């Protein structure tokens, strides 16, 4: 096991038999922090504390350019709005993808002799205090705007409690689970990237995005927030109308607890250096929406002096993007499996 940040390269090529539509899942470069050498001295048991995949299926945003007098010119207000949505996909598609990736995740550990444990027999421990058992967790649509957050079917999870924000909670949970490995997985599957605004010299309200299906390494996407959020979610989303969604795909594991200080015996955090790009499921394109400020620098002479007039302008654009559901499903599953396999190999020192 190598310590510090480093990169592990894997190429995944998916070729359909007798098909001219061969699909490639991009290069996977993993970045890791921590080490897992001490796992060999720990029980081969895994507790999945959380496993969630966030699927972006629509995005709406707006941008404004405030008017007013600048020198001898009156400028009107300008506002640009953009809505992008994915066609053809259903909640069931998201569930099937999540279940498939979770199944492969478990298989990787089971193949190395690990067993997955249920938290039911540990519910009276301190780490589970205040946590509610949840089975067949419903898809959540109010964690991030325009995003479906999906957990595996037929697997029990436990709600969050106040201990989640405390330091070394993972090690306490592992200790109460008899030193089992505590695993958390969070993947973000997004289809747009925000691009830098253009034509700033024109003082316009402009939005520019690029469509590209991918498993996100790290990004933040602007989105209009129209739903209420919980106290925990408000730490990152807030109550603003337009917010930044901070997305980082990650796996982390914790195992054991040091009696002095409570730090974990084993701690591993795994990310990716670059997005895992999924080709072929939807068209890659650049989409823009722009509203230019109306200007009046001439004015109109009246008996009361020169009067300036400038209109306020709003431009709204909406796009529904067609999706090849089969390629979307196949690509996201293979991309998710590639992410997890690379990290699990590193965790288990394969």
C-alpha cells in the first residue's frame, strides 16, 4: 500500500459483440489518502454505513446583469435563464444502475473473504443511538436541486444523527461493530459542466454549459434551488435561490479505534483525479443563453430636459436532451464499477 496521494491507471474498454457502437469508459486515475496495512489484523467484516449515487437529470440556472447609469448611458437590467433536462430516463433506471454497482461492490470484498454485516444486532450501542433503521430507502429529490439521490434496494441503512459531524465518529462506529470495516460510498453522475461566461465586455447576462455525461471527480454546478432543505443539507446548499452543488465522488473506509484520542487504526479516502467520461449516451454540445443589456446613450430631449429610456430584458431557453438509455445504463455501471474496483484493489493490496 503506498501512502500519500498517488495515481493508479486502468483502462476499461467495453465492446459490444458484433456491434459497431463500441463504448469506451474513460481512463481512471485514482487518488488516495491514508493506508490500509493494518486491515490484515482486523476481522474480515464490512458494514456499509452509506452508499448513494446522485444522478443529475435536470438543471436550471439564471444570471443577471444589473442596469443603471454608467457615464452618459442608461442600461436596462438583463436576465438570462436556462433549463436543461434529460429525456427517456426513469427512476427505475437509476435504481437498477445503483443496485448493479452495489452488487459488484459487495462481490469485490466477498471474493477476498469478507462478509457484510447487518447493524440490527448492534442497535443498542452508543454509535447507533438516535439512528433509525431504513429499508428500501425511497429515492430522494431534495438533497441537491435537479438530482435524484439513490441508495440500493433490499439493503438496510440507518439515518444520520448528531454524531455524524463529530470527529472520529467512524472509528467509534467501527469499535461498536467489533472492529468491522465501515464503508461509505458517494458517486455523482452529472451531464453538464458550467463553462466560463463569454462576452463580458458586452455587459450581458450570459450562461454557457457543455453537456458531457460523466462520473464527477470534483466540480461545482450552479442550480436554482426551489425546495426546502434539511439542517444538515443546509450546511452545503443553504437557502439561496441559486446555489452551488459541490460534487466529489468518493469512497472512504474506517476500521478500529485507538484508545488514546479515538483516531481510527485504518483510514482510507479515495477519489479520482479526472472525471470518468461516458461516451455515446447523449450528444456532447455547448449550449448558451444570453440576454444583452438594452442601452440608451442618446436620450430624448423634452421640455424638462433629456430623458433616457432602456428596457429590462429577460431571455429564457429550455432544452430536453435525448438519451440513449441502454448506453447510459451500460456506461454508468461500467464507470462506477471501474471507480470502485480500482479503489478496492488498493484497499485490499491486490
